[in-house]
C-alpha cells in the first residue's frame, strides 16, 4: 500500500462517517477487513509513522488550545484524530499547527479531537482477518520527548502568543 492509497482509505471512511470519529473508526475497520492481512499491516505502518511524526510540542500546544488542555492521553488521541482528518489537514498542521485555525471547518470539543479508536482500527481489522494479534510493525518508536520547544499549557498568554490564529478562533473566551 502506498501513501496515496493510505490517505484515500482515511478520506473515504471519514466522509462516509460524516466526520464522527467513532463511526469513522468502525468504517475504517470494515474497509480494512476487505484487504489482505499484509495490506492491513502496511496501513498500520503508514498510520504509526504519521502518529510518531506528530509527536511535537507545537502540535501538543495546538491540541491544548482546541481541547482546553491536553493530557498525555488526550494528545495521543488527538494525533489519531488529526490523521483521520486527512492529508491536507495533517500535513498542514505538522508544518504550522496555528494553521489549524484555517484548516478546520469547525471544531466541537464534544466529538472532535479524540480519535482513540482510529488508532486501534488496523489492529482490530488484522485480528478479525487472522485471528491473531498484529505483529510488531518494525518501526522506530516515537522520540522520548516531543520534538521542538516545550509549551506551557497552563500559560494562556503564552499559548495565545504562540498560536494567535488558533487562539482567536478556538481559544477560551474571557
């Protein structure tokens, strides 16, 4: 599976789910079970590689603005959700997290930002197809620390200065 096919699967299942992350995960599992097990592992490698690339302080700070704070787990789930938003949003956010203000049509804290189930979709599909747990993907782990300069998630002024467009559009109203 190449990168284009990976993103086509992400996009088609997101569109069919009408943006709902839980429905998206269910449809993704359904779609992946139509592939052979090796293709599911290829998909999982693409997903995991992007998930690891998104382990960056600036992106974590953007998640904190959008979510009103972001614990370790919340940031993990945010990264899965971000991949689920498709190539344009994902790559744009990696390049400039503040650009999420323009890249996202809307953001509803109740349903958006939590793509935990998307992160498990390939494993679930592989297990349904083979009856066994997916093997190690053979990818290097994410860095021990997020890339870039640390962000103080408790400092609203610093967040507003670092992510001005995102803060203006999605930050807390005072």
